[in-house]
C-alpha cells in the first residue's frame, strides 16, 4: 500500500523543496481528491485536524523540527501508480501555486476540518481524525 511518504516524495519531486506546512496541506488534498476521483484513499495514514489545519501525524513525526522539506528528508519511496500520479499532478496544478498560509486558511473554511474540530477551542491542540467519509462527502459535493 502507498504511504503518505510515497505521496510526499512525489510532490517534492514535482515541486521541489517547500515548507512543512505546505507539504502537509498538499498531501491532505491528494487524499481528498483521490477519495473523490478514484473512490479510494491514496494512502492509509491517519489525518488529524490540528490547529493549523489537516496534518498527517506520521509525516509530522518524520519531519518535526524542519521548516523547508527536501526529498532527502523522507524515507525511501515506492513509485506511485499512474492513476495516483494523475491525482497528485492535478492537486499540485490547482493547489501548488498557493503558499502554506493560504492553504491552511482554505482548509479552515472547509467542512471536514471544521467538523473534526467541533467543540475544540480555537488554537487548542487536538488529535481528532478527519475521516475518509467526511472528506469524500464534502469534496464530492464541490
């Protein structure tokens, strides 16, 4: 199965080094749109609704303390399948032109992050999961 590291590696291959926050948001959108277009997750790793938007804890743990992420910061990667590359390329084309703050602000306006953060104070730490079902339902409706 493809991991978040495989997706992150491909994103960095296509776009070059970027901030940790931007990479987190791009892999989130890769997951969201894979659930819509392919009707299955592009990776199995859990996504949580942190204060600054969606975060994949496994990716965060690997990159903790780094601001600008390069391919060398990630573990060895498996090649994505052609359909997976198509999803990632479309996400990069649409979302990749924006900075990390814009992407974070966008996720804050979207229902999957908002629903996972219900009852949690603004800025408070939390590890509520953003489910595949909530992502598929919301992004399918766009």
